[in-house]
């Protein structure tokens, strides 16, 4: 054997015998970058408490909860030091909460006892965070807010605490402070106070940026929640914040779902402000990055809508036909619940052109809605979805000349959007009512928002209306 061959053989041997710690480091980077599948592959047979925790966290992010619990069974909790036991119990508790398993509360009680015995503040914060999420998922919002406050207090003390430390723990107390601000935002959203949710999300990002933890999945989850708000709420500062942050993110195939959803929301935000070129650019990016067909359809539908509203009739029709073709190829029964909503949006856009096909799409959505997909954490009673459904169903009914029922549904939609403070959405529904009834009072509602965005599609359509509106 020559020198070069011996060298290659030695190199291969060293590669095969590389320390498992290196594998753990690769897994950590994969996890934080959003690639949970590669993280699982990288861990191989490592069974240290830190590796088992990371493995279970990866399964949780993929919503493979039974496998997360099986991974955690690899460690004997009773034999572990408090700080390791508390971490693994917190991760188990989170998986059980996601599965709606009531035994989560017993697990979290034990986790809290082990955490506070450990003197390790970041793990104390994690346990209290999971407990807050558990309370929120059961709609015990006061208890959830109290849990959030405990994390904020513990996290603040951790800034000067000189107790136990662990180099292999992924998170900091500041990171968990960020996470509970996001939970606070969800609680505000449940109370239909979306301005308060936006303020909580801004605090969450402030903490996140100072946490020293570049957890891409969490960052994108919070950014999506923020993007949904700025899509419909008039706040230039918040819109710029979300856009600037989205443009700076190093997007990868593993973050494509978030990329598509965030840029879709930003595209609608641009459309509301009358920047049609920017809206088309973002909606095109949303469609191009979409990893699922329903997400792609969603972006194409809104692109078709905007094209029609600004007079690009042929482009609108071409996009709509493309969306319908994709819809025929989609397995809607196995699509995630939120992605099924594309069916009623497609029905709404198709209704003025083909009432029969629009009715078929609406009926398909209504059937699927009665068999929801598996729960993750908790379904929330979000009236915004009901308002969107009312408008879509009304469009189908108008196409079928069922005007009375359509007006009733539009009035319900208008009431919801008004109640939750979504003035733009309320104005769009009011414009539909003005066109349907010819009543100037509805045109007046639309006119107030059109005056704020004179270059928008809303202002353009209102100007063509045959009733007078004080713009």
C-alpha cells in the first residue's frame, strides 16, 4: 500500500471515529436553522440527556409527538441530575399538551419541582413557559398570563444569577422571555385585541434579538403572526418592521412554508396601500416559494383578484384558471386545516364567472370543515375565519341570485370585522353590500378607508359605484 493510499485509509478511519459531540453540534445547527429532519438523522445513536432532548424537540417540531415521547423514554429521569430531568420533563410536558393529554399537568408539576431544585434559571423559565402554554391551550387565560409573568420575573433574575450553568442547554432565559411575549400576544388575539398582540410581538422580537439564540423556526412563527396583523391593520411602522425583517432572512427550502405565508401577507399589505407593483412582486414570491399546492393556489388567487380590480382582466382570468387546474390535482382531504380554506377563497373568486363550479368548491369546503385535521395545541375560536367564510359564501349565493341570504351573511361579516377593529376588511365588505343593495350608508363606510388609501383597489372600485360616498 502506497503512502497516499495509507493516508486515505487513515483519513477514513478518523472520519468514522469522529467524536459524537461533533454530531451533536451538527444536529444543533440543523435544528436552529429549521431542518428538524436532518437534526434527527445527525443524532444517530447519541443518548446523552442533551441529545435526547434535542431529538424529542425535533420530533415535536415535525408534529410527530408519539415519536418524541418514545425518544424521551431513552433516559431514566429518576437517575438524572435535577437540571437535566427538569428539561426532559418540560419537553415531555409540551408534547403531551400538544396531544391534549391531561397527564401533562402531572408531568409539569414534577418538572417544576426538579427545575427549582436545580438552581438553573433557564430551565426554570422553560418549565414555566410550557405550563403557560398548557393553560392557554385549555383557555385558562388568567393562569396562562400568570405563568408568563413568572417567566419574565425568573428571566430577569437570571441576568445576574451566578448559580448552575450548562454548556449543552440550547436556550437562555432571555429566549424564554421572548417566547412568553408571543404567548401573551396569542392571548390578546383570543380576546380580539390585535393592537395589543402586535405590541406583544414587538416586545418578543426585542427579547429574541438579545437572547443569543438564532432559532429560525421560532423567529419565523412570530414573524408570520406579525405579518397577519399588518396585512389588514393600518400601521406603516409595523409593516416596515415585518418587511425589513423578512428581506434579511436567509431563506432555505426548510423555511419555505413560512416564506410563502409571510410574503403572501406582505403582498396583501402592499395591495391595501395601493402599491400594486410591490403587491404582485410579493405574491409572485409567495407562489414561487410555496412548498404545497394549496399555498401556491392561495397566492395565485389573490394575484388574480388584484389583477381584476385594477383592470387586468386577461391576466386575472389566466391566473384563476391556473388556480382551478391546480385545485383539481390537490388532495384536499389530507391538506392541513388552514390550507383547506383556499377552497372557499377560490369559490369566492370564481362565483361571478361560474356559479356552478363555485358552488361545488364551497360545498367541498363545507364537507371537509366537518372533519378537521389532528389538533396541534388548541384550536382557537377566531371569528376572523367566520367573517371570511361569510363573505365567500355570500359571493356564491349572489351568483345563484339568493340575494337575501347573501346580504345576511355580508352583514354578519361586516359586524365581525368592525368588532375586531379591522377597518379595511370591514370597508371591503361594506363595498360589497353597497354594490348589492345600492345603499349609500355602506358606501360611506368604504369611503372612509378609501380616503386613507386613494391608490388602492378599494378606492378604484368605489369610484365606479353608482351611489354617492363621502370620500
